[in-house]
């Protein structure tokens, strides 16, 4: 990951201060809230006023699939317009698109329907100006990095089976003893 980040910085963002750029995260999904452990599962991130909702694995995976689909499309749209300025961009971004698609396949997300009705800002419009588009891509990639952390945590939570144990624990009833 650090090698990819270094390559992105050197090739795409060499004259751009990415950490100072505005982060652009997709708003077409609710991944962060949908994939959070439910209140009764002991999440410390929720406030007492939050309404407890059971964790919905399918809804979480659907949001993740939509996120991955979105970022693959954004990167592909950037390549479709902009790779002619710097062929190294294509050499970096095409494998990344392949990895995103591979993640969907590896995590069995290919059969999960993608909610395209919620895509607010796609296709992402590029200005066809190398520097301006690279600045925007910098913000998009920072947003993708943030979303990737959420996706990683959600998949870890699902893989651990904690969501199943918590549901089963809440179904247990105590039998009074005399």
C-alpha cells in the first residue's frame, strides 16, 4: 500500500499538496452507519439517543459493493479522459481498478446488487485539464482511502462472526430457577 501511495504521489500528485486538499468521499452509500455494529452489540461510537438497530450483513455488503463499484468507475473515468497526458498514470491506476474488482470477487460481492439509484455525482465530470483533474483525483483518492478503512473494518467484523454471535446472544432467554 505504501508503495502504491508513493507511486501515486510521485506520478500523479508531485506538485500537489494532497493532505491539504479537500477530501471527496462518495455520498452514494451509507457504509459507515450501516456497517457499524448495532447499539446492543456494545458499540462505543453510538450515543444513548441512537435507536438500536440490528446489524444487517446484506445491507452492509451491498453498501460496500456500491462503494467499490463507484471508485472503480471514478478511476476508470479519469483514465478514459486523462491518461494521454502521462502514460504512467495508466500503469498505476489500471492495476488499482483491477484490485478493486478483484476485492469484489474475492469477498463474494459480485452477486450483491449495486444501488446505482443513489449515485449522486456519477459520472464524475473531469475538466480535461491535467492539473485540475489531478487535484480533484487527489481528493477522491484520499476519500477512497478513508472509505477503504471503513470497508476493512466492516469486512473484519463480518469475518470474525461477531455479528452472528451477538444476534444469537440476544435471542437467548434466561430460564428462571426456583
